[in-house]
C-alpha cells in the first residue's frame, strides 16, 4: 500500500528495541525517584502517535479501494508526482501479503502504551520512575527504527516509484516528530537512546514484554479488521464481476481475434523475426461489440480476435472453454499489480483456461489514441522488448522482467533484461527496429478502440469486461464462474434477449407473488410501489414508482393492508431461494447470495435493468419497463430503477437493490444505509410484502405523480436548532435571500464550496443575505468539525436521519438552494466545480438581491 508506514513490530526474539538499558557501558536511566520525563513532551508524543494510527488505518482502506474499486479516486491524487494510487501499487506497498501501513498500527499502539506508561510513572497507582524512563527509551528506540524506515521509503518513492503520497509523507512526519519528542523527553540524545536500548535487549526489563504483547495483540486485531474489510469489499466487487459475467462467456480459440484495449500482459509477436504479423484467425463475428457502451470502460461485451502471435504465446489449452484476455501497459503500476495477482490464477488454471495478453502502451509514439497525453514515456520501448522476446519464445519471461524492472524501462534497461534472459541479441536488435512491431501495436490498439477501451488494465473473460486490477481471490472467483457457465458473453447476451421475448405477459399487479424464506411463505408485490392519491401503496405496470422515505413507505404499505418487506424476504425473492444470514449479524444482503446474484440470473447483464443512467441527470423509468429485469416468478425491477426500502422497524431499515445508475451493483445483495430513514429522492422507493395474498385493483389514473423539481415552489417548511443553539424556522426566511446548503464531511466538492459560501456571506450580509448549512453525516460531530475547519461564522444544522434531505429531495452532495425574499426557491445546483459553477451561483444571488 502506501510507502509511508512504520516498520513491522519486532518479533519476540528481537526485543532489544523495546527493553530498558542495563548496567553496562551505556548510560543507565534515572533511578527511581529521578527526573520524570516532561509531561508536555509526552502529551505531544501521544497526540502525534494517535494521528499516526488514524492515517495508517486510512492508508489500509485506501489500498483496498485502489485494488477493488476501479472507479475509486483518491483525494491525494493532485496530478504530476503527487499520486497516492501509484505509490500504493508499488513494490514496497506490501509486506508478507499485507499492506505495509497495516504494520504501522500495532507499532503505534505499542508506542502509545509506552508513552501512557511513562506519563503514569511516579504517580499513585502508576509505575516507578525507572520503569517510566525505560518506557520512553523504548519509544525513542522504536522511533529511530520507524524514522530510518521512513527515509528508505521516501528514497524508494523518489527513485523507484517517481511519485509521492501525501498521506505517506504525513506518517513520515509522525515518525520523525514522535521520535524527536520522545528523545527530548527521555534519553536526550540519539547515542544515549541506542545505548540504552542495546542494554534493554539484554535485561529485558519491564515494560518490554508488555509492550511486545500490546503490539502483537494490536497486530492481531488490525489483521482481523483488515480481513473483514477486505472480504466485505471483495464480496461487493464480486457482485460487479457477476454483473459482467452476465454477458460474458468463453471465447473458443477458433473465434478469437483482435487484442483488447487495456489489459495486463504483452501479446506475442510473429514467429519470423522480420515478418509482418500473421493473418488474423478468420471469424466473421470477431471484433463485434454487445451489451452497453460505458463512458469509463468501453463496451461491456466484446468478441475478441486473436492473430497467430497471440495464439503462439498463449498460456493454456488451444481448445479451452474459457479465455482470459488482458489489455496492459508495461509501465502501468495497476497493470503490474494485476500481473502479480493473475500469476497464481494462471498457474492454477493453466490446464483449463487460456491466457492471452494484448498491448495498450499509453504513449502517443505508438498509440495514436494517446495523442497529447504522454503518460508513460517508455511504454513503447517496453512493449517492443516484450514482443521481440516473444519471437524467441520468451514473451512471458520478458513480461515478468519488465514488470519487475518498472519504472526503469528505457531501451538500455530493456536490452539488459533481454541479455539476462539469454536471448540472441543480434536477432533482438534487429527485431526492435522491425516495422511489424508497430503494426502489431496498431492492430491491438484498433481492437481496443472498437471495444471502447481508453486505458489499462482491462480484462475480458470470455468476452465479458472486467475493469481495473483485482486480487488473486477475485480473479479465481471470476474464472471459476466462467468455467461453470462457459458460454461466450455475446452468446449469452443473445440467448437472454430471446428468452426475454418468450416470457409470459406481465401481470397487471392485482395479485401478489408467492415467495419463501427459511421461516416460511410470504407474498411480494410484482412491481415497485406507486403512491395512490389517497396515500396507499399500489403495484401497477407502466406507472411512475413512488419516491418515498422509509417513514412514508411504511405508512403507505400499511394503508394498503400490507407491510414493508423484511431484508430476508427481499433478498429471498430477488435471488429465488431462501436467504441465509451467513455471518449471523441479522443482515442478509452482506453475505454471499445463495441463489441468483441478479433477479434475472447469476451474472450481471448491463442494461437488463434500469441501472446505466447518468449519475446527475438520470432518472427512474416506469415500472416493469424492462422485460428482462424480472425473476422467474414474475417480480420486476428488484435491481436498479429505484432503491427499495426494506425493514419493518427503523432500526432494520435499508435501501435494497441499487437504483438507476448503480451499474453492476444493482444486485440482490446490494444494501445501502448511508443516510437516515428520512432520505427521499429520485433513487428511494419501495415495494410491499404481506403474509397472505392481498389482492388489489387500481388504475393508472389513481397514481400520484412524484415531482422532484422544487424550483419555483415555496421552500419546504422546517424548524431545527443549529449547533449554536439558534432555532432556524423556514418561515423566517421571508424578507431575506437565503442560501441553503447540504454538505457532508466526506464530500470532496463540499470542501471546495464551503470557503466560497463563507466569502459570499460576508460580501452580501449587509444586503439581507444569509447561509444555512445542513450537515448530513450520520455521526453528528463530523459535520460540526467539518464546519469548524473553515471557521464558519454561523451554526450548522445536523440532519443525521436525513429528514431535511428528504424534504428537499437531495440526492448528491453538495446540494445548494437559493430562496428569494418571498420564500420561494429560485435556484438549485448540485456538485461544485469552481470554474464552472461559482459564477453561476454569484449571478443567482446578485439577481435576487
């Protein structure tokens, strides 16, 4: 992960770093009753170490996000050399298979324990002064080790990675700062620190043993927490993969052809050293795209084509039922990670699965798609070296060498790698100049462009797109799923369309659908609920689904003689089999799904449900509008379109199934509880369940339309107390121009907008302008701390249950409304890009003033 972590806690057989100085040639610590370490220095040391724990935990989570979420954007990626993601993919980001920052947690915890011990020395109930002095000596000794390790990591980051991580640098500061403070509080000099710690290795006096115990307990807890978080995130990513598999399948060797746009390995070059690439394996269908064209990643299904170079250097049987194609760049750190995690999968399935690499060097010299974006200056040279090694049957050996040498991939380094592999250097030098190398690049890049790929890595498994890098466990899961259903993705796509066309007519909604949990039978509405004008829930096709909070949904189902579905019922109906609470936490959507991952089947099919809409402009569609988005029992739209409230109590409330822009996360195991039960917008709806078949008859003209646009309407009424104790009443807005801003502490654009709002408030205060800030964090203190960080001159309203969010139909952060002097909303905007939206905001305020 990040390279700025503290080193691992020393094992028991090396306790010297934590033992007190013995009576040797080294200076001894003060005897009992001697001068105690400075309390002010100890408090400062404790504070720094506590910050270190927080940053280390963040970096562990950042590592997991980088690995498991291709769409994740770090707040630390500021452009140029400031790139936490690149650092977190470097060779020094892991140790023994764990993020290096994970080891910082037990190290800091042990130091915190030791500082606390020193602070209690000489006090009633505390340790004696000598033990307290030994404790701070150990802190200083460990600090010297962590500081030395930080220097090494900083050098590695600068020379090898050529990028820097601000959060890693903050850990360097913690290490240097806490070390300096500990030395000042105790040993006074580095030499004294070293000599005392050397003596402690021999004496092993307390608190050496206890601090080692604290460290190992801390490591165990951190490890368990890491595994739990990783498993949860991997399960979420597996849902994405199942999504992709829904349209992907095995590509028989005879059908395969062109290279993919962004994968993880290098394709092999033609056999003849100077010959042009061999003719493509003929297949009239290869090169076609299917499914959905996504803006970020390209087509979700692509029937790849392979030439003779690809087939010659492929790993695995020629007649394999599953083919894995990766598009890669040898200078790409994410591609390096994918190569590393894919290697065990390749070894495990080499007798069943075929692995092929396609070239996507991100350099305009050999990739016209990268014009104006010279991201990897040595990528072309590296890929040429890989192809030329392939012509001497050493492609995968060179593949491994190039990734190991990253980022030192200049022509000289690549030639040295070729020599180390024992290549015929005369042939290698001739090959590097061969125009056929560039022709091969063009073919692979042309195929990538057809597939809509614009970066690396990308992987296709039997034609189904898998974005980004992935852990070994996830790749194994993906390959195994493909082996279980080896139909090529494009074949499955066409068969699913035919199957949908042959399905029974849609029900009229008057009858509920029978389903089962492990507890027994229940009934569920076939469609998402709509709201009748009398406030009851109705289930009808071809009408707008209701937009509702949990409270509104609960009330509407009860008015219809039904109830909200429990989470167990909802997941069971979606997956087709009774759901199981595998981890016994009373939730059913955070486990592996026992039946189908999606209402329509095991694998995700982009576009089967309403799940590909634009994040900001997209909206739900009418109920039952997607004929393929149904279970075999006839329940529609359980995935995508609009999230569905479940839970018969406030404590069990959650939104199920994703919504109109959830993509592959619109699945049977998708549950969200990010906001409170008052959350209400174009992504929050519901459907009802019952213990018996509650029949209903309703007409489309009975359905109440859900209007999400508040501009031109009176400001919703609310009364709330801010953090200064001031009561804010919306009725009091009349006579003033009021800007209402919804924000969250985790929202990046909010951090950019908040200072501008403070400036606007100061600028226009005398003209009758005011700002009302509403924080939506579930933990109320976070919103207040966020506002304090900007020295906000007004109080903040906390909205942990999202009740005010629901009144204003807020969906994304930040959300900004401007209310005129008559109490009518005249302006609404969401998100904040200063260069695009600040002037628009200023103009709106000025006009109303």
